[in-house]
C-alpha cells in the first residue's frame, strides 16, 4: 500500500495494488475508487484531506485508516 499527498491539491492517493487502471467510481465529490479490469480496487483518491477524510464505503478501510493515522490525517468516519 502506498500513500501520496499533494499539498497544492489537498488530495491523498492510496495505492492498494499495482495493477493497470481500467475505470473509476465516484463515491461523492471528495472520494473516488480506481479499479482494474477484473473489478478489484487498485486505489483510492481522497480530496479536501486537510479537513479530514470519510472512509465509509471504501475498500480496505482499516488498512487505509492505519496508514492515514501514520501520516497524521484525521479520519472523520469509517
């Protein structure tokens, strides 16, 4: 699992696995899930990260929550 934070965009990208991108699902305006062709999630994009992030309905919530805690990112809901 990899973590990237873009301070200028206030966005986090968590890479779950290294597979080729096929499509994206928008959960809402601040949360998106990227999928491989086999419909397995490969990454999660979280916008407005400095305000805290909502992990509800995202894959691998516990692992993402642990990763965000290591980077001092507030989790609002999981």
